[in-house]
């Protein structure tokens, strides 16, 4: 009996996902727990393992298709079973129709000639059944739709986009065939010049792929990032304060113990552990920066879970280093390295991405000299690091060349006063310029 491939639970409040990519194709032999398909949500990417051993008999949700938790997106048949031919009807969870419904629909095919008469997609791929149904409902000619699915197959979303573009251009089309009702005698007078203006030009149709523009659907993760950035701008009173820090002492310390640190802990000593420790010290001294506004209340957090922005396989993500106040330099470096690897492999879990109390973003690794980071709601502070550049500075009345980094602290002015924000940044600066203070807690 075939085993269904279902969309698993994706986490609290997550009900839908997009099929990012299939690792297998129809006819492939698979083992139990072998990764079959990658699903992308607005927060995480999930691999769906095989529920049974056998042969992929059917894939009913192509790449780019939207699916819900519990949907059946494919079938695994017994070893030796022939796979379903390409373009077969989707499984019940993917299309919302049971096999009996599909057989009834096939029997009633003569009553729907407009759906059966749809031509092949111009990209050469077979339209998905959901795309055929959508074309029949909206009256879109499948022959004019550019398919974006695997092998050029036309997806339901492609038809919806074509229908939307068709609706935009429809009002501008002339309708000379409609009869003009008889007008009263007085209405036949020449219209004033102001009313004889030519009709407005039709709206520009949505460009098709292959021209000078490329149309790519926004991923759920990018949509979520966009929503949160706009939310932060609209709900918080964001202000940024700046300072500069001399990195000479950290450089000397790293150079002196670099190899010994690697030999003992198996990980390199980077800059980020210094800034995480300095940030924890500053958050303990200024608890308002480690708080959040919850309704009409202020919630002061007595734990220090520091989010560290890293470049993931599908964009910037902020995994969280839990209990940073309880970790040493080596533990922080190991945890950041572990999270960075999982981010590049798109394997971060929802728990690893949520619950941070403060964020550190290092734009310096990309060459940024100065920036104003945006808050990560509901946090009230984010520290921006930048590139280290040798600059002339005055030291004891003499001009010296020192490695200098600009720091930026964006904060929610509803909760954090300017004085606190400036002192918070100075606190970090003092501990980076004299890192022994982090060891002595002074």
C-alpha cells in the first residue's frame, strides 16, 4: 500500500510552506528517513524525511507550490511498483480532492470543455491540474502563460499572476461592439473641450521573464523579514548613537594567545566573543536595553540570550546564543561557529532563531564602514559592528596609526533614554579597549 509523503508540523503559528526543492524524482528508490523534499516557511527551512522505504510513485506538489500542514505532496510505492506518469493528478492533500472526487470529475469532463481544451504551456511543460482548474475559472489561456515550475510546468500561481495582469489591462481595452443608447436631443451638443481629452494610456502589462527584467516570487523568509522591518519602523521610536573603539588591545591579546587557544579549544578566537561578553556586561549595567515593552508594561529580562546576525543560505538570519552570561570565550566562539554552519545549510530550527534579548550585527565582514541597524522586535537594542580600518588618532599628544572600528547602537527611545544609550555604548568601548576588565568584572 502506498505511503503518503505529508507536510509535517512546522512550528507554532506556522500553517503553510513553499516547496523549495525536491531531492528525489519519480521512480527513485528511497530509504526510511532519507531527506525527500525541502520546505521553506517564513521563519525556517524544513527537510521532510521519507516515512517508508520504497520507490517514489508520485510527486504532486512541484517546486514553488504552496502547501499546508498535513497536505499529501507525494506517494511512496512498494519496491518494484511503477511510478505514476508525469503530470498525474495530485494526491488528496495537495489538491484538496480525494481519488473518488477526481474520478467523478473525469466522468463529468464533457460538461467542462473549456478546461479540457486548454493548450499546452508555451514553456513546454505540462500544466499542473491545479493550474488547469484555475485557468478554467479565470478564463486565462494557458498557451500564453510562462511556466515557472520544474521543467517549465505551469503552476497555479503562474495562472493567478497572468489573470491579475489580464485584469489590470482589461479596463483600457476599447469596446466598440457595445451599442450606444439613444441620447436626448439636448445631449447631442458638442462636449466641452475639457471632456474630450483622449483616454488614459493602458497600464503597462507585467513584464514576462526573459526580457530585461526578471520576475521572481518573494520567498516566505524574505516576506517575513520585510514585514518585521516595517513593523519595527512603525511601532518603535528608533534612534541611533555612535562611537569608535580602538581595537589595538584586542589585536594584541588575540595575537599572543591565538595558537594556544586553537590548540586547547579547537576553535579560533575571534572578535565576536569579546563583543558578546562586553554586551552582556553593558546589559547588566543598563537593564532597560535588555527589556521590552509588552502592552502597558515593561518586562526586564534577567537572562542574556544574544542574537548574532549571520549570513545564511537564503539571507541574513539571527540565531541566538543562549545564556551568554554563563559562557566563556571558547564556548561563545564554538556556539557561534555551530550556528553559522547550520545557517549556511538552512538547518536552523525555530527555537534557535527565537527568544533573543539583544542583537549584534557585524556589517564589517562585508566592508561596511558605518550603518544604522534596525531593531529586531520586540528587543529594544541592537549593536552594529563595522570594519576595522587603520586611522590616525591622538595618543598622549602624539599621532599614531591605530586599528579603529565604528560602533552603532540603535535603541527604542520609548524605553531607553539617550543618556543610557550613550553610556551603554561607552561601557562596551571601555571593555574592548581594555579587555582585562571583562576578566576582572570591573
